[in-house]
C-alpha cells in the first residue's frame, strides 16, 4: 500500500491500515535485525572511551541494565564515579527518580550488548539528550581487569562481605560503601572483631538482628572463644540496632556516654526508618540501650591482647569511639576516618573540632586503619580523604563567606577532587550546605 493509497482511506480505515503496516514491518525484523536498526540510532563507545569519560566527566552516570541478581552472580558491575542498576524493563518507570536532569551524560551497558542498545534507544525517546551505549559490554570490561563493584558479595548471607583477616587475630566484615539498603541488608559499615587468647571483642552490633546473627555465625566458624563484649562505634543505626541479638546471647554492649544519649533520644525513629527500608529483614530487631558506658577510655583484656577503647574528641557524630590495638599497630577507627566514600557532615558535626581531634588520632601512628566504611588502609590514605577534605571544604566555604557570598555559591564550590568517592553525589552539596551554615556563626 502506497502513501497515496493511505491518504485516500477514511479515518478508521486509515488507522487500521497504519496498524497493519506497522505490524507487518515489526514482524519482518528478528532480534539481530532489530538491534542493527537500533544501533543506527544510538552512539556506541568502546572500553577506552568509557574509561576516558569516567576519568574526565564528573557528572557521568553509568547504568547497568541487567537485573541485580545477574550483577552479583556474574562478576559485579562497572565501578564508576556514579553507577546505578536500572533493569531495562524498568527504565520508563524509574529513570525520572534516578536521573531527573535529562541533559545528564549517561552510559548504559549490559553483559554482551543485547539489552543496552535497546535501553539507550529508550532513554533517547524519553528525552535524555546525552546517551551512549558501552558496546563492548560488562564481561569485556571485567576480563580486561577494569575496576568492578558489587551490591552483594556474600549471596548466601545477610552480610555484604564475609569476615576477612586483616591482621593476626583481627577480622572485619567489610560493608558496602553505598547507603544502607534492602539489597545490602543495612551492611554498609564495617563489622569487625578481635580475637585474643581467651576472649573475642566485637566492634559494632550491626544494622539489625538478622545481620548481627549472620556475623555471629561467621565468628563461630573462626573461633569458639567466648565473646566478651560488643562495642558501638557511635549511636547510628548500623552500629547499634543489632544490639538486642547480642544481649540475647548474654554479651554486654558497650558505648560512649554520648552515643547512649543519642540512642535514647533518636533510637525509635532510627529503628522505624530501618524497618521501613529493610522490610522482613528487620525481623526480631528491638531497640535496647547499651549495658555499659564510658567517657574517655576503657581498656579490654582479651587474654594477652589489650584493646583500648578511646574517645579522642568531637568528630563525625556524638559518641564516636575507636579501638586501638597497640600490639598490632592497628586502629579500628569507626567513623573517625573515611577514604572510599565521601564522609557525611551531619547537623551536629563540628568540622573544626573534627580537624583538631584528628591530630590526636594521627598521634597514635597506626600502620593499619580499619575505617568505618571501606577496605582496610593506612593513615596517609584516610588523612587524605578525611582531614584534608574537611580542611579543603572549610577553606572554600571561608572564601565564599569572606566575599559576602550565599548558600548558592557554597553549592557551586568545586568538590571534583573527591567526585570519584562513593556517595559523592548524595553528599557533596549537603556537606557544603551544613558547613556553610555552621561557619556563618563561628
């Protein structure tokens, strides 16, 4: 049927004929042919170009369009400045929430370049104007040894990662550096433990009862020594909400006096948020108070190995403490130190005091640092991304204030040297906001 023939038809017949023609055309295309047609409408890039974009484009969003179960079972996902998982079938429904600005540079990919071209085409039809498809696919990226990350690295456990030996007698289950979520079961901080000659000390109770139980199960695979206590690094949910599991096992929970006050004041709302996020994974979790508190220092003897629990001063949140093991030259820093994710500034964070407290932390001269989030590292690394970030941000905010600038200028401060850190896009502007408001009155 020619275009002239279509124009001569009555309206109803015209619609029917158009549908028929469209149907006929779609039936003529099998999968490979349709992909070929789509690839003529999109921009494809290779591994070298994706590496360049990740390195040079701070606003880039890299989207894995596979299902999360595939991501974790088949080697992870591409580790970029900002990466998200949005399965191809959910793009139309989730993209407005994930990436609101339709001029944002986007790269999509899948495993072998079958779904991602279709996803790129869909995004263009939705109005996204800067979309590329990574045509080599994830497996080429992984096999080339490029950086990857996981949303869950222990598929048979509530833990994001199972405990790994850091030093003699010191183990840590490293959490996700992403925010707490249903997918990572709230395990987005490090859950560590120290094994002495007669006892075990656990650092952090975990985000919920079931997560605490999962950690306990893993500890029992490594040692049957009795657990002397569980120490809370602060009063945040991922540190303390699993306390009632440990207390049911007869294990006392220790915290700083300020952390105990935080739990008393805000624990109920923290529990409610966790329950809303975790659903059935929050089962059995109840809010409880620590059994013991201290102010500046508490030493714990594990049988030939001393762990010093110390509060060095104001830092990330009220009641932040660390565990210093002089014999190992190792510190479990809690949220005193960050390096693989951008540190968050809270409403009650005193960034000037945190910098002063850092000098006492650095004076310990640890050789190994297990931070609150991320892999074990050294003092130089956490200094770069904790103290130095705070100094940098405060200096830029001071310039804005000295010039009579306002909050909009604070938002515009260049924080790109830290844009590669996880949670940068969630926290950078918020940090600028809170530091600006605090420094107005210093």
